[in-house]
């Protein structure tokens, strides 16, 4: 990770790749890198699909090393969904492989003069950018099948589906997993549309001949890594809950808490929750004779392994084990209680290359508009299919909940900064609602996952239904998360490092041993703050104000059953989140 | 105009009408009234289609009197198109009739609990609000035919078409003209969607038994009115140009100036301009044996009479003489050079109840997206038809250029604050571009019509292609316009009052004689500023900043043929427009 690859897609005579030293970006990775480049290089008022926007792909600081669970990768740009800065984060093999190739960032900039589609191949010998219109319109699965034939089964891929090519605002960037399937996505904020606007369909990352990245202090690194992994294994969430049931362990938990957004955020309990929760999912997967649930990491080096494989009743692969957010989005939020339907929708989302959260929230809005009844699984499948086909309805839906709400005249649209809320009703988990409202990303649970102390009793306890303590909770988590998103560590390490001081110390030691510069908790805080400062500065220059740090009004006036509570945190308190 | 009618559409037990004294709003009319009520009563972060938004309809201060050309009426709300404050202004009979009924404002507030559609009937005996689902889905023309049968041929109507019922963001509020046709529209900013969200299909205004409003000083009023009308008649634009050719006299003028936005603002000259300009339109209308062009006012009391009637080749009524903005929007901007097609589109827009400017700009964007070729008249007709039908494509288009651009991934979208630009390319008429950028309304020529000094040599001369003097020009016009929009006077009086000091004085005398309080030029300036202050204050509280007072970036980088000029006014200068 000692260099940056910059590809000018609009260069005269065709795309031009150039390898640069780190320069101003030395020492940055992941979200710290993507947000720094966007803040420094992208004009804040540019059109998100224009030549002046840039797409930055950056592995975390420790990616490509032997550090446990450090393979997350960040994709950043000005978002076509929110109009603000965006970092969308993905698992999969991309982070590790790209880091071993030595690139701290790939920056796609400019825009081709015609509509030629390109692929980029990066290996130990260098970078090739070539026109390949034969890829036009391919779903991510067909695309990766084609790649396998040409580049073998070991390369990692970064790609867009038809949604990205159509520049739909909910389009994702796909990353292949350990089985070389395009199941991992930088989903949020339409990063795939920006890759589509650069007309890059595919980036093939081939680390053949490249070694693992070496720590500065191998002995200390090894010891810290061991302690860190042990810490993850001994915590109830990362050691038992997630490995056993996957992220979908949360369905029954959130339903029990009365905070599972159901029927487009109308109630907090879904009658069919038990049928689609993690326990039912594990049982179904096991009964179908696959590898069983939660046996997979999404990338090599994962020690939590919260994923799995979803087979149909005849034993055919459908998709990776659907994540909680997906099960919620296409399940409870749309009133659908059939795991096979949810898995089919997940597969379609991955194939077309769209964010499952945005899609599920959007279908909820479309159902509220009367396009289908809640619970109508066939209609949901038909709608997502239209996204892939690019029909007018499909394009509306593929542009997300805010556009769909506007086009169909719906008032109850659960978005902040035009990005759809994820799987926690803001009235039932008020800490995560503070994050939804204030993160520079638009509604995003991962930006400050207050579900920890609100619901899971991790990192303390803060009553989820009351305003007290939520701002401080969200602030601390947003700072910590920004820093974690720079390291390549999976956010799920948060459970263990919040509860176990020795695991937090092991993480600090691990990073310090890798870079050769000892790290303190204060350094982590400073890093997190600097990233958020960069992001908020960009958004301010793009015209965002405190008025954008608000939930839609109806969450303050419409009480959520079963607890019949409204969102209680005041605007004045929201404005204190970044007051450091 | 001594009272306000407030109708709570969400009252328990059904809509409740209440007549109130003027209170805080004493002395206000038109835009001064609508913007004051929005700024004071509408929560700036509310959903535009929600119960908290309000629709305010207000005649100008002099409406219903014998003052010449004083029948304009304002419709205000928080805009579903821009998210900011909105005042859309219309001709037609509504202003005069409503003023004679004594109402300075009708305020529709709240929202019915179910989907019942209502009509409101106002006459000398009072106000009736009644459910009438038989009106559902009617076009404005069929609706008004029904009204004629029930209420006779003398009432004035305020109504929405299917677009308003569907709450599309480009939906207009229609006002009937002197022939009781729904040809006059408060078009901009989706005011019809807000009326639709209140579920009011129709307001019937019956002034039978009510007299003309009386001036405080009848003698002075009569003298001033005579001088004022004479001033209008003697000015070349209001006395000759507009009466002879209608507003469409501008097509050849703007084309000659190289500022007629053509093919979605790609060039400033349209090959087919001559075929659709005012001269050709007049010749065609005359040849078809109608009343001839420009024989009509849009309301009783007009002394300019810039309108006319468009008949088809068999002598059947099609629509009112299409305005310049409509001829441009559906003509040059879409590459269509056939007046019959343009008239048919105008008729459809009026019938469905959508803004012709937004629709034309939107079809231009759709054509740029490849949905049809520029110049494909059949495709344009098909697209507008889909708006009326409410197909998914129709709903996209009916939500305007910004949504259409997002859904189809188009970068060149000519909007400010998400509202489409009208018929003057901002690079070719840089003064009006300053207005587009900075008016609280979103791109709107009527908010500060710098075409006067930039192109027409009215009120001075300012080079349209250079930045110098544009900010001052736009500032002064925005202030004067806001004041005029409060009086009920048609904005076209500006030509005469800018050039003829005695006509400006006559206008002051006329207002002063009507109200009984003498008026100075400074008073007019103060009124205009106070309206703009209200509007900007609302927008600031809704989250707007200086970053919203900008043109899309491409107008600064893409040169406009034939003069090959970009927009030259700096951001710093734009920020000085309201610096008083």
C-alpha cells in the first residue's frame, strides 16, 4: 500500500492509468482515504455523475496483512443518492487482494467521451484498461462467470451490474467473496452509479505472485493478533451469536424489542418475524444439507464467520446467507415472511447490483403507495425484476425510496439526506436514530451502531425509548466507527472492543505493531474525528446544514406500536453530536 | 378583501371552513400574503404533501377593483418540487371574482383522513365544502364543463387535473379565463400537488350579487387609472408588441439573440424558430378565421390583451394562444417546429394540470436521455399523454426535470433548486440567469425578468453576454417584481413603468387612491424587500444556503453556440444579490 492508482477515464485518446506516490494521502486507508480524496479533490457542487466526481476504492490500513478480520474495503465519492459525501463499505476479497498488489487507492476520474464500457485488470505486472462492450448489460453473476473463464478462479473482482450501468441511485459496487461470487457489496448511496458514470464495468484484481503485507514488528504483531482474535472469540456476540446465526440473529431480537420496522415503518413488530429470523434461517439451511449456517467469512482472515450459503430446496446455490438488513428490508418491511422469497430477492439485488436496504425500503414505500399489498411476494419479485430490466418503474425503484416517494406522492418516506433508513425503527432505537439523523452519510446504521447499548447491552446500557444519553452514545460510536472504517477491520469487532478493554488494547497493539508507530485510544479518537471533520466539511460546502440532520417529521408525531413512542431527541441535542 | 377563509381539510367530522378577520395579514395581498402565511404558519421542514403544509390562494391588493390589469392571483405553499417556499402566479378570472367576494386569502390546511375528494363553493351566502368523488380523475376541461352545467357560465373556477390528484411535482392549479376555460395556470413548483394533497379538486367562485371593490378616493383613482392605462398603451411592448403577437413575439427575438434554449439547452438557436414564432402564430390564427391573434385578455380589466385563441385547421377550439414559454418549452427545447403539435401539448398540459415550462424542460431531458429523438413530435405527445394516464413513465415526467434526470442518469439537467429553467438560456441572458440562481422560487424568469435590459432595451441596456451589471439588474427587478406580485397587476406592466416615469407614478397614484394611503417608490421597494426577506427566511429555515443559489456547473464550463459564451457571474457576486 505504498502507491495510488489514478485512472483518468476521460483522457484524450482513451483512459490513462498512472501510478502515483502516496503524497498527501500517506498513512491513510479505507474511509480515511476515500473521504480525504473526495474532500480534497471533488468540487462539492459538481454533478455526481459528471466528470468532476471521482470514485475512490481503498482497502483498510491493515488489509492484505495477517491481521485478523481486516479485509474490509471502502468505496467513496459524491453520492448520487444524497448529494453529499459517501463511503460505502464492503467485505469480500477485494481489500486483501488490492492491498497485496500495493495500491492504497484506485481513483477513477473523468468520463469517457462516448459510451464505451471498460474493464481494468491489475496484476503484479501493472494495470491494463481496455474497452469491452461485450460486458454491457451483464448481471454480476454472469460477469463473474465470464471472468473465471478468462482470469481463473483466484482473482478478486470489483464490478457493477445493470443498475450501475444505468446509473441508478441505489446501484452498488460488488466485490467477490472467497468462493468468487459477487455477494459482497458496497451498497449504500449509489456508488455503483458513479462507477457506471465512469463506464468501468469491472476491475479484476490478481495478486498472483504478491506476498502478504509484512508488519513492522512481526513478533509484537503476532502476539497482538492472537490476543485480538481470542478476544473476538470469547465475546458472546462475535464468538457465539454471529457465528451461529449470522447477522440475522437480530430479527427476533429487534422484533422482541418492538423496533423491527414493519410495513414501511408503520409498526415495530412483524407477525412473521419468527419464520424469517436467524434461528429459522439456520434450521432451514441445515435441513437443506449445505455447509450449514454461519460457516463462512466473507473474506480470508475472518475469525467471526457470520455468513453462510443459501441453497434452494433442491440444493442449488441461491445466494450467500442473507444478512439481517436484507431479511428485514425484503421481509418485515414489506410484510414478507418467506425466506425463499427473501433469498431470491437478495440474489436479484446482488446480480443487478443494487443496495438491498434501499431496495427493501423502496418497495415498502411503493407498497404504501398502493402498487402492491404488503406481503405480496410476487409483486416484490416483479418490482425488483423491473429494476434489472430498466423499465420506467424499475428505474424509479432503482433510484431509491426518496424518488419513489416523490413520484408516487407518498408522505411517509423513511429517509435522511434522501438515503433510506435501515432495519431499526428510529423511535424504537433512539440512539441509532441520532446516527441516522446526523451522520454525513445519510441514514446509516453502520455509521454509529447504537443498537449496541440500546438493545444488546454491549458497551453499557442506554434505554432505547428515551432521549437521554443517545447523543453521547452516537457521537462516541460515530468517532470510533470512522476510525475502524479506516483500518480494514470489520465493524463487528466493535462488540468485543467495547466490552473488553483487553481486546481494545490488543487492537491498538496490532495496528501499532503493523505500522511501527505505537497507537493510543486517543489516537483512534483523533483519527475518527478527523475523518468526520473532512466529511462534514465537504457536506457543508455542498450546501448541507443542520436542517439536513433531521428525521422526517412523522417520526416525531406518529407513535410506533407496540411501545407507542415517538422520536424524542430534540433538534438542539442533535446539533450537539459533532460539538467537540 | 377584509377577511380570510381558512378551511381545515383534516378537521374531525370532515372539512371545516372558518372566516377570520385579517389579523396579522391586514393590508397584504397576492404574493405578500401567500409568502407571509407560509413563512409564519408552515413548519419549514414539513413534508410538502403533509397535513402541516398549507395552500394559500390570494388575489392582489387591487383585484376586484376597476384598476386596469389587476387580476393576477397568487398561489403559495411549501413546494413539493423545490422543497422551498413557492408563489405561483396566474391570470384568469379567479383574482377579480375572489376579491369581490371579499376574501383576501383562502387557506387550505390539514389533510382528510381518507381519500375523499372535495369541492368548495363560495358565493355571497357563504362557503360550502362537500365531498364529490364523481370528480375523480377528470381533466380540467371536463371538470369545468361539469361546473358550467351545475353553476352556470359566470362563475370562476380554481381546479386541479389528474396530475394534481396524483400529487405530481409539476402539477399546476388551473384558473378559468373570461371564456370559462381552464387555460390559466399557477404553473410552477407543484402547487397543484399540494391542492391535491388537500384533496380539493375544485373551488367555485361565484360573485353574483357582489359589487366591484371601491377605491378610497374615487376621483383620484379614476384619473390615475386613466393615466396608467394610457401609459401601457403607448409603450411599444405593452401597446404594440404584446397585443399584436402575444408573448410569443419573443421566439424570434430570443432566437436572434442566440439565447433560445434549444435541444435541452445545447444551443441558443433553433432552426425552426421562424415556423413557431409569434409572427407565424398570428398568421396561422388569422388564416384559420378565428378572432385573430392577441385579441384577448386573460381576465376582465386587461388593457394589454396579449392572448388569443388557437383553433385547429377545421376551426375547432384547441387552446388559448400558446405563450412564449410554452412555445419554447415544447418547441425549440424539444426540437419541435410544428405549432399544431405545440398547441396540442399546451391543451394536454392544461387539461392534465401541469406546468408547461416544467413539462417541456422535462421532455428535453428525456430526449437527451435517449427516450426519443429531438424533434419527435409524436413521442412528445405520447409522453405528455402518459403523464395524464399516470403510468410510471408519466409520473416520472410529471415530477419534473430534476427527477427525470436522476431516474434516467442524465447529467445535463437545467434546474435550480430542482425547478426547471424557462425560455432564456442563462449563458445568453446572464441577467435572468442571476435571477434563476438566486430567487427563492427556483429557476423562474418572472421573479426578476432581466430580459428587459439584457435583450429588449427596456429599463436601460445591460450586455446579456457579460457579467457586469447583472447582479444589480436582477436585484432591482426581483424587488420590484415581488411588490408587483402583491398588487394583482400583471407583471407585463413592468415594461411601461421601467421606461416611463409618469406611468410608474400613475401606478403609485392608483394604488394610493385605492387604499387611501399615498405611496412612494420607496414604499414599493420596501414592500418588495419585505416579501423577499420573508421568503429567504423560510428557505433558510428549510435548509437552503448560498450553495442552492447556483446554476448547474455545466453552464459555467460548456459554451453556448452561437456566441460560445459560458455563464460568467461569479459565486461571490451571486451572493450579493440580496445584500441590502
